[in-house]
C-alpha cells in the first residue's frame, strides 16, 4: 500500500451534519488550510460539487456534499479573512462553491497562479508535486464520475493527494514570491479570483457552440434546432450534451442539411445507435428549420470592431517587442506579463500618464507599478 493510500485510509469521510460542524470548528482555528473540489461535469447534465477535500498541516477530511446537502458550517471558515485558503487553479472551484452552496472564499493563495508568477512553465499540480517532492499523482481518476458512491479506496487516495501536500507547496512558493518581491502580485490576482461567479447563459444555444460563428441564415437555424433537440435529450438522459451528439457532428449536419436517414448516415460522427435513437428527430429538426420564414432566421452577433486609430497597429507591434524583452528579463511567459488583449487596450488608449493607465480595463496595479512608466516611455518613443 502506498503512503497516499495509507493517508486516504486514515482520512475521515464526513457524511453527518453534526460531524461537519465539529470539523468546521476545527478548521476555523487554523491559519491556513488546503482545499480542492471534485465535480461530475463529464457525466451528468447539470454538474455539481461531489466531494470537497480539506487538509490542515496535520489532518485531512473528505466532505461528501451528496450526503450532507447543507454545507453552511463550512461558510464561516472558508470565508474567514483570517484564514488563508490554499487552492490550485481555484477559479472554477470558487465559482462552483458559490453556485452550489453559496460559500464564498475571501482570502486565497492559488498555487497555480503563484507558479506562473515565478516563471514555472510546468504549473499543473502533478508536475509541481513531482518536481518539489518527488510525489507521483495517479491521473487515472481525473475524469471519473465523482457522484458514484461508495468511493473506492483508490479514488479516495486520489482525492486526498490533491490537498495533502498543498500547504508544503504553498510554503515554498510563498517564500520564493517574497524573495522576488512578487507576493503582492499574487495577492491582487487572488482577490480577483475570489470574485469569480457562474453566470447564467442567455440567448440561443448556438452562442455557446464552438464553430457556430461560421454559419449563416438557414444553416444557423438548423444548428439551433439541433442544439435544442440535443439539450432536451441530454436533460432527459441526465448526460452532458456532448455525450449525446458531438458539437462537430451537429455543425456538419447544419451545413449539409440531410433529408433522409441514408444521407444522415454519411455525416461524420453519427453512429448507427444515434441514428436509430435520434435519427428521425434530427431530420425533423432540420425540416423545421428549413421552413422557417426568412424574417425569423437567426443571426450570429458580430462585434463591430472600430477601425484602429492612427498608429494603433504600430503601437501594438512596438509593445509586443517590448514585452518580449521583459519576458526574458523577468523569466516570465509573455502572457503573464501582459496578455495580448491588454496590449491592444493600451495601444488603443495610447495613455500619456500613469493616471491614464487607470482607465485601461483589466490592468492590474502590480502591472502598473512594475512597468507602467516603461510603457509610457515606449509609447512616446514610438
């Protein structure tokens, strides 16, 4: 038995409300705790938080939201500004905790963001734990259905491993950020991550379909009918929509508009089973879209890009050249220093003073302090 499996065997699975309150009380006395979540987005129509892993420096717990339902006792310690919540790649977990349980994290240290701000290019948790501690994580259960019960000993070991050594990793990364004078950068980025929330999708389904933007008129109408059909079927079966029919397959159907099962069988990705189960309904969806009046045909919204003001393209080129030099000097990926969208915003605004940088959406305070004056010099020289 591996040490991780031994730790998992000794790790308590919390399924009782009274015990959860006790554990929450223990967590509330800590200075920092490690947290991770497991979800079931690859297996169900509506994803949900299926497991919460929490580790202190001496103990770990697996908390079962499917058995508990009410996780409100965790709201106090996880939202306590005096307790540092250490997570890895926290953005989606922060959103999911708030969506499913109304829990807010207010004091975060994200080890993935920390790694990127230190210039570490292999910033996945498995790569970091291997490089720092020689720990090999088993990736077998990354895509497992975490809603199934009981969890196997191997799944519990996998879950515990995500937080058991996270505080040790935090210690190292924090010291390195302090040494480089970059801890304030991390703190600002983490404050923004804590504000992340799930937003409800509005409008037609094709707005969230990759590749839909290349379709026009009738083909887009066909795609929307197909997406509605797929969504209805996915909801009925409690499966993710992509497991009913892939998006690429729907795009091809929308483009070719088959009128018979024989024609449908030539569509790449349509299996015999799918044709048997859904073939007639797919053809019906295509037919409905083909008779839709012209005035009701959907349009994919196109962003009206304003013509760049004089010199914008030249300024972007100049800023990218400057960024490349900064990347080498600081040992950071160019996108960490300033992503392309930020450079474009700076070039468009063409600020003439430090105060003018405040009006550029998405620019961080640490970026202004690090290279704000340099940017102004580059722009004025250009």
